[in-house]
């Protein structure tokens, strides 16, 4: 499962709230504007009703006297939606020319009451905004019902027109705000990215601590991280020194025991020598593993393979000078591994020593890249080992041939140290006929 980055989460959440806020703002603006437009039309209608109030009166015979009609020319246009009527006891006394042969169909309760604006269908199935008003008729106890309307389509058109302009503006505002949020998040998270690069520099061995100045809120984290790195390095150096002291204190008594055992020309002396050799090999194995685990600069150490290999060839040629072995290092080139020099020397030394024990004439050491890691290969032209025996030889203390010197710990030591660096040791048959050992280590 892919985890979203912190920046993506912040931008997504902020973008959601921006869109939600702008949608709510747009809805409120639409509602306010529609109310404003409706109030504007209502005021316009009331103005014309005031004209009718001043111009209309009822004669004693029940006929209407209208001094003048409302002045708005829209009352003259047929089916314009701008209508007026004057009624008395439900009887229509006068109406606007725009009604033609129609009349305004009032809801039942509006037939005799004065109300605010009400929306209802009118002639030609057009929705109207209707207002009614009861006014004195000029005769005692008599009232006239004035009715005036405005078309809802005009109100709707005005609101729709403003929405058509408002939506792109709000969308543009959302885009600008989102871009601003992205920029702000990038700026705010830059110190965290700087810390990440600083940790990478420590991991790669370019720095010993996270360097740089950071905001007040983040600086304590960086200080604590540097303190932890320094404390860890101090503990590892101390542990490594103690391991060296332990190795020295163990080897001296073993040397004394070996010397005494050699002076004993008996089966008991040979037994003691054999057992002390096993003890020495086990101590070397565990100290080597502990020493590698206690490496003080394991994150950032780098070492060139060729320099280590050349030193090992120099030593092995003298150890096996009676064999006249040929060493080929041409395949190493300029390989660099992320590993401490002593650990690489321990691993490569064990592999090359094992190859020398079994090689007939030739030992090849090469280096290349494999899936981003460095692949060290040590091959010999010896008898090799069967494929089904590979797991057996990688077990601590296991050997296929007891005729050669050794304690069966070399390959397991290599495997243990390689695992410390997230590496891997693989054995298979070489094209030279013998054993091929592939050692994967992180590249430098």
C-alpha cells in the first residue's frame, strides 16, 4: 500500500475545505443576490401600486374612476408578466392591457387579504410574483383590492446572469488559493526535506551529523537527532574498544595453553591443541561478528575493493607460495562498496582464502553492479561443491573435506558480516569449474 506524502495530505485536505468554503460562499451570495433582486422588483411593483392608490376611487354607483393608469410601458405589452388589476368584492373593475382577455388567478386567501409578495402561476403559464393591497375606495366602509405582478422569469434571468459570472470567478479563486497552498506547504516542509537530505548525507558518510539551521519548532528535533548520533557513536567506540580488550585477554591465555600443550608429546597434548584451536576459531568468529556490529561508522563508511583485494593477494601469495596460484583482479575496476575496510577485508579475505585452498592454479576476483548493489565475485578452478551441499557449507562449523586445514567458520563469518550490511552471500558453480561465491553489498 502506497502511503500519501504529508504534503499531499495537507494539500488535499486544504483543497477540500477551500472548495467547500467557496461552494458555501457561492450559495450564500446567490441567496443574498436573489433576495436583493426580488426586493428590487417588489419595490418597483409597490411604486406602481402607489400610483393606483392615488388615481383610483369608487363612485357611489359602484363604478371605478381611474384618474390615470400606471406609467410603466410594460403594462401595455401583452403577456409581459407585468400586470395590474383593481377589484371590488371579487369583481374586476380595471386591468392592465398586458392581460388581454385573461385575469390574474389569485390563490384563495389572496382574494380578500393584503399580503406580501407571493409566487403563483399566471397567464400563459408564466410564474408571477404577485402583491396585493387593500386601499380605501373613497366611500365609507368600502375598500379596493389592488393587484400588481412582476414576472419571475426576469428575476431568474438576473440571478442566472450573475451566477454565470460568479462561478468562473470562484473557480479561479479556488485555483489561486490552491496554488498558494501548494507553495506554502512546499515552503513550510522545506526544513523537513533538508533534514532528510542531512540524514542521507550522514548515511552516505559525507557528514557525521545533520548540519544546517532550522526553524525554532524543528531545531530541537535536529539537536536531539545529532545528540543521538553522537551518543550512539560513543557507545559503539566504547564497545569496540572493550571487544578488543576481550580478544587480547582471551588470546594470551590460549597462547600459553598452546605452548604448554606443544611441549606435551602425547595424545593428550594433541587433543588440547585441537580443542584450543576450536576455541580460538569460535572466539575469532564471534569477535568478528561483534566487531562488525559495533562499527562506529557503519552508515557512511566507503572502501575501494581493488585496494583491499591487492593487499589480500600479496598476503595469500606468500601463504600459498608453494602452489604458484594465479590471481586475476582485472574484473574489479573501480568498484566501491558502502562498508568498513576491516569488514570488507574480513569477508573478501575469507572468500579468497577458501578459493586458494581448493584452486588448482587460478583464482579470479571481479566486481560489478546488480540491481543497484555491488556484486563481488570470487571464483576458482578447483573441484567445486555439489549444489545440494551449498546449504551445508554455509552452516557454522560445517566442512565437506576434513583433509584441509580450517574450522568451517569462514563462509559463515562472511555471511554474518554481509547480513549486517543488508548484503547476501550466494554460492554456485563457477565457469572455471570450481566454486563461485557472489557477495552482494550496498554500492558506494
